[in-house]
């Protein structure tokens, strides 16, 4: 049994997120771990039908950009599109599926920019209780 049976990739469609996804695929194969790719819609949509369609459209886009781009014969992958605050939602999923590793892209912003703008990767490090790998 692997020390890391499952891992999560937080995916926001940026270049660093793509690199984090590629690393997760490599690590998933090496560790024989399930790979869960998650994107989070931080939206205040109040109409349940519109919100549901928005999430499904986002999940399909995520699938096309990630899981659908690689051969998965030797790798178990799932795509998740969720709604909520990005860091909190990724942490909740990691806890739900008992994933000890989270990979995410990072833009490499300094402390001042991080304080003003916030940073999902920074929040994941402090909130998750999991190993967090930030990929530039």
C-alpha cells in the first residue's frame, strides 16, 4: 500500500496549475495513487438551476483540459467542479477523501501581494494539515 493513496490537484486553468497537474499525473503513476483534479467556482449564483448548470459546464471544461488529455489505463483519475471559497473547498475535499497530498500552482507573488490579494496556495499550506506542493 502506498503512503499516498490519493492526491489532489487544485486547478484554476493557469499555466502553473497545468504544471501541477502534469506533476500529479507523474506522481500518481509512480505512487499508484488516485488523482483527484478539482476546480472551485467562487460564485454567488442564487438560482439553483443556473448554479447546477454552471458547475456542470465547469466540470466538463476541467475534464477536457485535464483528465481527457492523458491516457489513464494505468492511473485512476477523477475531476471535481465545486462551488465555494477555493482554499476551504479544496481542504474539505482533501479531508473527505483522506488525501494526504495537495498540489497547486502558484504565481510566486511576494508577501505584500499575497497580503493584499490572498493566495490559495498560501491558504492551503496553513489550513489543510496535508502536504502541500506549490508548483511555479
